[in-house]
């Protein structure tokens, strides 16, 4: 086995670690005894991670992944690297396309013995949506630069502090009728902590090297079903307006709307495992369903909080 057999005392650098996934991954890696280096454009956003580790176990660094000298500085001395860098807009090739390959090459040059690249279910080199296309191009670039890298493709992730389930939770709490874009879109939401454990296991196993994994939850829901489940967890009786594709497209074309045409295309493509690649169980993780947590997480959106009971209300 390689150095990845145990993360205890090893320097693990997490690029783009100041966001949602980074916070949960940090807890997992610190629990394994790793010495964590969180590198991002705005490292102050990750300072809440510091109390999670022991004295000196966590450090923070600023990085611009589009600048080779910046990458070299933060990756120096790393035993393992996790790349969480990604975006839905902006210079996508520089961030998650060819840029991902540059990150992998820099990690290799720094002597890292393990590299996990976090992509996304829906990565598609033939897509006309830049996000999906550059995700696929980034995977190829990573494996070209670091052939023993592990690529993980999470489905849409949920957690107590996510920006997905909680967004719908807030809308359902406020609106008596909620429009649903692409109501038949297939989602296989995955618990962010399950993704964190899978990444930790991938770093700790040579058997995962050079492979691509789809990380998806145990159940497939449509977008409409997801909204209905959230409303039920709040104890609310809500009406949902299923928007036809033509209407959704017209709305997306208007300025200032909450969804873009490309986001509608991504929804249509879905966020569910293809079944052709290994998954969470192959990384030693038993996926936990959204239903295990939803009632508890939706309490704050209930009319009277935890004192509101489970009876349906407006």
C-alpha cells in the first residue's frame, strides 16, 4: 500500500475548500488525523473550519488556480490533494476544464501520491452547455496529467447547510403556489457527508486510483416529487404549477429570472447515476436517503417551528 493507506499526519491540500463541500470534507479528513491545508481565492470564508481541528492541524492559503506559481506554492509538500474547484459561470475552461489538468500536473510535480478530482454527474464532453462540457474535459485533463488520480462525480448534494434543498424549503414556506421547472427531471440526491467519506476512502485506498465513481443517493426523485416531499416535511399543503418546457424556456430567456436556459438544459439531463460506473458502495459507503433527515431539517421552515406539529398548514 502507498502513503494513502493512512491519512494520519499527512498533509492534505483541499483546493476550493471554503465552500459547502469543503466544510464537510474538512471534518472528515480532520477526524482521520490529516493535517489540512485549505486553499481558495478567499480563504477567510473557511475560517470556521479552524476550531474543528487540533492546534496546528489546519492552515489556510490563498490561491489563484489559473496562475502556475500560485498553485506550486500551496501544493508544495502535499501528500495528497483534493480538487473541489468548480463554477457554473465565468472562465469555466480555466477553472474546471484545462485548468483542472494544470492543477493535477502541479500536484504531481509537488510529489503528491494521491489526487481526488471532484467532478459532477452529468459531465458530458458532447454537451452544448459549457458547465457539463468543461467538467468532462477537466476529467480527461486530470487523468492525462495524473493517471492514478481518482475522479468522483457526485449527484446534486444535500446537507443541513446546502443551497439546494434549503432554497426550495424557503420558497415553499413563502409561496402558496410554486412553479416547478422541468418537473420530470430525474435527481438522485446524495448526502454531502457520504460524499466526504467516499473522498476520504478514495484518498486512503490504492484500489480507487485511476478510476471514476458516480456518487449518488439510494433513491431517484423527480423535481416535482422533491418539492412535494419538502412541503410534506414542513407540514404544508402546497400547490405546484408544473411548467411546460415552452413556458420554462420563455421565462428563462427573460432578464433577471431565477433560472437560465443552460440550467434548464442541465435539469433535463438530470442528476442521476448512469449505472455504468462504480458508486458509493464501491468506496465502502452505504448511501443515506434524504428522508432520514428531511423532517428535522425542515423544522425551521415550519409555521411554528418545532412546536408546529405535523398537521398541514398554510
